C-alpha cells in the first residue's frame, strides 16, 4: 500500500491479517450504517404508498426493517412470478428508492400501529463494486491483546474504557464487515433460473441479497432471517438457485470479505 | 465542533468530504473476545421429529444455545452450510418444504442466541422430518454488537 491506513483485529499483526481481519483498510469499503431509527408506524392505507423514512441519499441504499412489535424482519416484496422477468410483476411491498423508504402498492395492513427499527446502510445497492483482494490465506485466530485502537463519538470521561462494542465506531476488539463485491443480477428462464457471481476469495463468503425492480429504481429490504435463495459456493464463484421454487427475479447483492467456513 | 477521525480515499483531500473512513459513521461489527463466543462456527445434528395432531402439528428442538450477555437484543447473521454439497443458506436451512416445512433457523432474545430445528404443518398437516434432518449441518454465526431491539422488548425473535 503506497498511502492509506490498515488496522487489524487484536492479536494479529497487520502483515499477517486476512482482508476480513482488518477493522480498517482504506483500500476497500465497509458495511456502514447511515441511519438507525425506531419508528412507530401508524395506519397503513390499503393501497397507494406510505412513507416510513426519507433518507435523501441520492442513491438506492441497502436497508433492513425489524418489526419490534411482531419480532420479525419485514421484507415484503410482493410479486407474481412468470418464467421470464418480463412476466415478473411487482405488486408492492416495503421498498427504498433514492429518496425514501416506503410501503407501496399492495400493502399489508398488519404492520399498522407497530414499532420498527429501520437501519439504512451507506451502501449503494445499485452500484457495481469489487474490492481488491490482498490476503485470503493462511489463517490466524484473533487473540486477546492489550494493544489496539478504539474510536468513539461518546464524550464521557470514561468513554474509552467502555466495554460495550456498540459504543465504538471502530474497535480492534471487534470484527467489521468489509465489502468484497456489490452488484445486481437477474434470473429467469433465459439464465437457467440461476444467477452466478464471481467472488475469487478462495473460500465461500457470507452474503446478503434483496429483491429489486429490474430497472434499478427501487429495492426491497434485506432479511437476514431468510434469504429466498440457495447459494452454492466454490472457492471462486457463487451460484444462486431458488430455495423453494425456480429463481425468478432481479436481485441486488452484497458479498462480504468474511468467510462462511471460518470464524476467526 | 464535530470531533473524530477521517481518512480520505486515494488521491482525495479531506476538503471534498469523500472519505474512506469517517469515525462518525457506525458499522456492523462483532466482538472477537467474548465468552461464550459471538463469532463461531459449529456443527449440529438434528433429530427426526413428528409434527402431528398431538402436538398441534408443530415441534421444535433446540440444537444449540449460548447467552450473549449484551444489554440489548442483538442483530445476528447465521449461515447454514450443508458441507456435503456446498449449499449455503442465510437465516434458514430447509430439509423439506411445501404445505409443511422441516427446517433449521435461529432465535435471539434478551438473554440468548439459539439454533432450533422446527418441523411444522402450520396447524393443519402432519409431517415427519426426513432422515437427512439428523445429518450434520455446519453453522457460522455472528452475534453482532448492533441491536435490533432494546432489552425491554423481551419477546423472542426468529
């Protein structure tokens, strides 16, 4: 690296750390949070639209919405499947465009009068981004160390001695999720009901996906409780197939540098 | 005055606001020094289960449980891997699905993180879980230091 900053997880020398073991490396991006907010939803109309939050980011962000009242992630993206994307009709759901998060179209009134935690990520879901790959092996486990780095926005006198990781925006006692690849894929009869992504990380990675409108004007919510695809991963590629039926749809995905087979 | 640290992108200056790192922006992160672990890879075996009228067509077994020790209900990322066919599923692993489902998923509440095996006919249909539900599944989980709800929201999430 000619110029920049690298900070590794505790107990691992920066020269021995994998890409996924860097809490900060200015050569790639991280899954940053633009906004976390609790929202009390009022009465949702049966049709039309209902704005949940105006983010005004100027791009379509990844987001998730956890319904605190109902104890489940919300990822409605109501659609009717046909064998081709041309017949894939989007009826409505909870979506984000480049200005706001909102309910649209065929709306589910069961969400009326509930409390949700909305998390909007500072990542453009319609971007095509690939990070450089620097170190993906061999592997070392993070060890407890007295040395490290911490950054916090809290101004209390003892803020740096706070044991709670969520109070820090960066802390070498925590692993941060770095982005390897962000992109969009389409799947229907013309692709063999499959979507293939090259990751080249040397080991299967963790990932998240969300439905999107094929013209990239809006995206559905991430739902880490259940992604409706099966990922068949090798050391270099990931193929997405349907989990319960043929995979038909347009998707935005994020692949992380973090491996699915290792916890280090 | 705003306090913090910024690192610019390559060939950029701090004046244009395009940063590679801005300490005011939080991120998803998982502690690497917790006991029980917040970042781990485990392997679980289920049991054959019989969801029938006697149990309301629903049966659930806990395959793994760990206290998270966090002052909130945390966000969790779980990846199920059938190591024999390189299949990776996020959040749930289905053995069988249809009118009745047999699958693995997770639960997290104010106290613990759990991996559970659910066999359900949704109150209507019987289902005996398949032989493969007793097979080995590898699970990578990350109990993030990011909340989904305050600790006072005590109902369980799955």
